[in-house]
């Protein structure tokens, strides 16, 4: 299903993430630079759907495909219904633990970019590994994987607030936690994804942009 365009307005009646509301404009500023040549983008872990309804109409040259585990898709549908856009597609069920990269049933077009926000510190490390493996396998040459979130530098927290956040994450789920950037870069390199740009964003977050530099023979 594809929707019609309208302006974005927050709504108290919809599932709401304050973090998404706070970071949407800084992230968009980066995406408008990094996705100039993109045609089809897959958002992995669309969450509430807030990012998708804000980004899609402001990136009218591309299609924005949302995805998440099935349990979260009703929230995304609600945001899409309230704030539609012509280039925004309904969420596809995508569980990193079992699924391959989902294909849009309407366009059937391959994705030339993946975007994910605030996921790497939530999902377990084996799922982080699988995300990078799937990106390395699926993206075309020079395709991009764009990741937003907090990262440790040289094994150290970049702020006291990030340290407290990491403690709270691990108390809730020992498999969660802020990842060391060096571990992410090493993982990316395994799958032919080279760090091409880094952006410092508010609240001690970063965007890491990885570009695929060679074809992979792996299969997942």
C-alpha cells in the first residue's frame, strides 16, 4: 500500500517517542546529504514510525520502505495513516533473527541504502552482526548503510549521560548496551562496508555512514 502526501504534525493520540521527535531534524540534515543518489531506502527498525513520516516527504526523490518486527507494525501503520506521503511504504515484517531482507511487493526494487536509528544498542550483538552481514550481501556496490545512535570511543563512554544510559540498558537486558565504535568498524569491514563519513549529532549521538566497496560472495 502507498499513501498520499501531507504535512507532518505530531499527535498525542499516536504511539510516541520523544527521542525521535528530538533527533528527526539533525538526522534529516545528514540524510539529505548522504542519500542524494539513492532511489530506494530500507529503514530497519522503524519503531513508532515517526521518523518515516518526517523523512519521506522531505526526501521526495526516493522511496522510503519501513520495516520492523511484526509486533511494532501496527504503530507504524497508525503514523502512516495520520501523516501519509506518496513515497512512503507500509511496514514489512522483518525479524533479524530469522528473516532475509524483505522485498517491497509493489516495487520489487532492490535497496541502494539501509537506514537504522537507535537499534544497535537495543538488539543483541549477534543481531548486530546479522544486520551488517545482510547489508553487505544485499546492498549494491557503493550502496550505503547509515546508522544513528550513541557509540563508545576507544572503549570509553563519550559522556556521563551515555554511561548512565548504558547502565539502564544492561539492567533491562544484559544483551543490550552501547557498542564500541571500533567493534562496529571491524564488523563492517568484514562485510565490505567501509566507514565513509561520521557526523556528530546532539545528545552525544553520531551517524556512521558505511559504503559498500566490493561485491560479496556471502549468502544469508
